[in-house]
C-alpha cells in the first residue's frame, strides 16, 4: 500500500489515538496505588503490569505491588473514588491529581492541586467530615 502525504498523516494520527485514549482510561492516570502506601510516593506504573478492579485498569511499578493490590484493593484505592477531597467538601466533584496525595489514618486521598493538598494537611479532620457528608449527595 502506498500512502500519500494526507493518508500518511491520517494513519499516523490514528496510530497515536489509541495510546492517548488508553491513557485516559487508566485509573489514577497510570500511577501505582500501592506506592502511595508502601513508598509514600507517587510512582508511575508500568504499562505491562496491570490489573482491573471495579471497571478500572490499575498500573503498578512492580509485580509485588500488583500482588499486594490484588490481595486487598480497598487498602490502596484512594477514598472518594480518587476525586479531590477538598472539592467534595465544598460540594463539587472534581478529579484528584494522582501526584497530590495525602494519607490520613490508613487511607489515601487525592487533592486536585498542591494548594488543595496543603489545605487538607492543615485541617484534615474538618475537610474529611465535610467531604463525607457531601459524598452522600454527590456520589457519582
């Protein structure tokens, strides 16, 4: 098959689309949920170490992390379905930034920005209590 410049450009775009679309379907933007707890760090997962849970695809930095997750996913999945806990406390549902996480008690929560993460750290109890109250109304 001979590709004209227009067909070559269209073909290149089509080949690129699935990767971008697939990345959008990744839970936590492809970050490893276990690393939040074990490494206290936002670590990108690998594309070849994955598992599905509740309709989302999670990526992991290692086989060990995947095994830990599969044994107890609830221990690693961020609260409020990964939405920004500060936004929820204010009555809105907005995605959390997987790089801006906080561990409160034994639970991981995401904030939508560094500024919101700081607000959560300054007053975790109040924000979590408000978020829990609003969650019943906002839950997607």
